[in-house]
């Protein structure tokens, strides 16, 4: 498994990602990355696999901890000013994004699926092959958000947080974290990076699959990072149009009621997992609209390691990753000129920051997984209790954005807390 990029080239990491990355429908990069369908429980942060009906397993997502109910929409965006670097012949760059937001009411609106229908079936086949266990009797989860529900109106709008997934991963990678932020009053916008993501479903059931090589080179990763930065800045521009009352969706599908003016684009943050965390840092260096950023366990591949940032940034690592063994983190840290903090999640793996964490420990009990697959999953998520991991990740991510986008300080970021002994402060 390629989880110690400090000791390996990026290309070696990608080649060595193995089952834990591929079964999540994405290869690993920098830190191997990926995700699986979510699982949940009756507890606030837990995730369990339970029998939906005789002979079947139903997977549910962790329950958000915030007081607000959730709405969500997906948008098909086309950047006519940019040609897609992954297609031949070149066409305008197309993206799918999702918005997750507090809603004023949910009655009459259906729960959104975790993945759209065509992507779900392809995903089922791919993951079943990698798990070496058929998933025909597994019901994939629905989210806690209602499709198209009205946006909760606020006089000055809601702060906005962008999310970018790991290399090859889907925008659903960190749904457990995304939904939780939205339940506490944020609008969270998740981005699929088309033709890098393994599966992207567009309106009408059109599927676009990854066009990345099986063993990407450093140049391939560098190109992907530049494309991601352009994707993110384009999405920010489209959000401004949405907030002004325009509809940038390519099919002009109906937008939620009260969306106009509901985004406070003077308070924008960004987080990402693995290469998505690197994307957050690199985009911040280019675009001052992003005020604060979080890197969940991803090395820094671009120029921002040397140029640094003058705005708040949080580095959260797995148990074996940090400035002591990742030169890119050490260099980046030394050039951070604003508020900065390093945290480490004890007994975790690289995938602990994704939805794989609250799932794998439960799926091992619900499905007859081969021992070698169980071993790969354990390598990916560590030995930390999944419920505790999700609770800690949610708490510190929210505390960071509350402090830097809302000026709310609950002092969780001031030092070690007995509430979350799994979190180590790295000075």
C-alpha cells in the first residue's frame, strides 16, 4: 500500500494504491485516497450496516450533528472560456457540482441518493470486484439532504465552504464531513473534476469516466492540479452568478427557493482530502476570495510549498504522516505567514478522513470479505474507532471554519481537549 509518499515517488504511490484505493473507484496519489458507500447508525456519529430486509444489507450515512435540516442540488456547469485538457478533440470544460445547505423545510422533498442511479450501478460493479464480494444484496445509502428543498434565508447569507476530493475520487468522498458542516449553517459546494474522477454522471444519465493513465507521472499530477485550480476558480465565479439570481445550470433546471442572495461570498473557505487538500492550498495562493483552507492528509505538490500563504491554514494528518517525514509539509509550514495549526489523528490511516472510515469496520461484519481485503482496509483506515474518528474530524473542521469565517472561538483549537483524545497537536 502506498501511504508513505515521503519514502516513495508519486508514481510509485499511484501504482501501489492497491485494493483500498481502487475499491473506492479511485487511485491514490501523494497519500493514497478513495471512498466507499456510506454507513450510519442510530448514534449521532456512528455508522452501521443493518439488514434492510431479509437477506439484504442497507448502508446509511453518519447522522449530522447540527440543528439544521439539509437540502442539496446538483448543477451542470460549462466553462465556455476554457478547453478541456483531457479530451480530444478539445471541448469546453464541463463540471458537476453539488450544493449542500441548511433548509427551511423538507416536507414534500425526497432524500437525495448518495450517488445518481447510473453511477450507482457502475460503482456497485467496480467495488464488488475490488472487494471480491458481490454487492447485489447491498442497498447503497441515501443522504440526509432533501433534493431541491428551499434554502434557509439569512439576512447576510451563509458562509461558503468548497470541497475538492482526492485524486481520481468523486465529490461524494467526504459526505459525512460535508453534511455535518451544512447542518451547522454552512453552504458546502463539492466539485467533481471530470475525466480525473473515476465516474461523473451528467444529466440524462450520461457517464464520463476517468481518462487518466493507470500509472500517472509527476507531469500528469501537475496537470491535474492545475486543472483543479481552474475548476475551483470557475466554480467561485458561477456561485457569484447564482447569488445574483442567475441560473448557470446548463439545463436550466429549477433552483431552490430563496437561493438568491443566500451565499455570503465574503466568507469563503475550502478543504480537501489528499490532492484535494493540495488543491485548496494552491487555489488559495491564486485566489484571495478563499480566506481559510484545510488540507486533510495530502502532500503539497505545487509552488505554494515555496511561496506559502498569508491566510489561515490547517494541516490534519494521519497517524504516520507529518512534517517529520513529508518534506513538502515542512517546506509549506515554514512559509505559512498567517494563522497555522498542525493536527494528527492518532491510530488513523490516510482513508480515515473519507467515508471509508465509518464503513469498513462495519462492512467487515456485514459481508464475507476475504482476509487480504480486510487487511488492506485496515491499512487504509488504521485501528481508530470509526465513530470517534468521524466525531473528531467534524469537530475540528467546524471549529476551524467557525473561527476564521464566523469569528466564533470555542477554544477547541487552542490545545489538546479531553473530549477528543484522538487528536494530537503538532507544534
